[in-house]
């Protein structure tokens, strides 16, 4: 018998409460493999009242089952004939039967926080997003390019670094370890970045460091602000292979602390009463720019969820999400490299 049926036992009725309406699904106690009753036995006993659509375990006890008929009339007849009475087809076992109720779905992660679909809805200065920044064909080419190269494994994700290696211990770069020019396979992305909305005039190269992150389903990103002294103002993040929600949090100075994570889910996500939280949906192939206030004053964060609630719509994350994060190393660090 299946472990999960989608139905469960009804709650005890209050004295003045109306009983649940008849349905085609029954909750049957004192019945199941733990008391010597097989799936075939249940089907034979209840099949006398109509075609049985399914028999499944109601819980892990092995002594309670869910019986689903195709027609409510068959379930009604089974209750009338078998509830509280010996069942001849089950060796005289006395069954306790009620109409079952659907299991209430768990609250979706982030459901209490409105999720913006555009940067203008987010209302954070310096945050811009362009959907379909690359085409589906370009996305596949970019993924194939990084998948043909070596990944470095971290605790919960894999990474690649280009230009300069990002040092996670110090949240900085090793400016003395120049890895070479950015790879040719991202040239199309660099060309498109030059015309990005919200971009300030710049006479030098916009970016010279790239970190590629591969996140398995359910793995997110801890809240952080990219180090002020390591990188210039503009941070670009290209989402590939799957979507996610990115949350922004603004804390009073000195009050921030990372949320705890229990079994992959965030605990106390609004633990700081003065914390301002905003969220935006990042579709696959979208490019996000963090600059100005959005870059320096707000922590950005990807919740550790396998599903996201976007305006009441359930969106399952893909088996992986790959992000390309483009930054410009601060000139002061590069001067020290040559000194």
C-alpha cells in the first residue's frame, strides 16, 4: 500500500458541527497489513458496493487505510453496511469508517511575502532586471561551455572562477592570482551588458571577474552584501537552467544576523522586527543588476526552497540553477597586484 494518499482522518466533530458531506473517499480503521488485512482483501470487501479506485495507507500505523471509490453512492453504501459491524469478508473484523478529508497542503515557502515580477515593482533604487537577456539557444551554449570545464566543489554547490578567484573565507578576491582574461564563450553576454538599462557611463571595461555557481534543487544563497572594498558598484547576475526567488533585506545598522536553516527550510525569516524584506522572481535567462542602494544597503539572499510561491502560483525549481555573476575588481586591489 502506498504511504501517502493525499487524504487523512477527519477531525472529531463538535456537538453542534455538521458532519462532512458524503464523498467517494473513506477512512477505515482496524484494517490494514498490521492486522493481517491485505490490499486485495480490502478491495474484495469494499468492491461489493462499487468499483474501488484505490486502496492506500492512511498513515504509518499499518492499521488504517484510505478506500477510494469512483462514486460517492458506493462509499455511502459501504458505510451503511460495514461501519461498526463485523465484516464477513474480513473474518468478522469490526471496521470503523468515516468519510475522509483531503490533507491540507503545507504553507508554501515565502507565501507571506509578495514577490515582484519586475524590478519596478520591487521599488529598490539601483536594482534592474531584464528578462530573456539571452536566448534559449545562447543559454544552452553557455551551460555547455561551463559543463565542459572543471568545477570546484563547495559544501552544497559547485563553482568556477574566471579573471580572479573569489575567496569565500574573506569574501574577497586574490588580486595577485590573475587567472587570465574572461573566456571567449561569454562574449555575447558582455556585448549585451553594455546596453543594460540603468548602466552608468563607463570608459573602462565594465567587468573583469566572473563566478559561475551551480545550485542543486533546494539549495539557495546565504544573505550577504558583496564586499564593498573588493568590487566596484555594479554586480550583474545571469540566471540559467532554472528560476528562483531572490529576497532583499535591509537591516538597521549592526542588527543583521543570518537566519538558521533547519532541514533545508528557513527558520524565523523575519526574526529582526525592523528588517525590511522584498522579493523578486528571477526567471531563467534573466539578468539582474545590483547597483547603488540595492548593491550597498540591501543583503541579497536566495531562500533554500524546492518550490516557490509566486503570486499564488507554485513554481518548482529545476534540478539545478546556474548563475553567472559578473563583477569589476576595485582598481586599488589591482594596483597592489602590480606593486
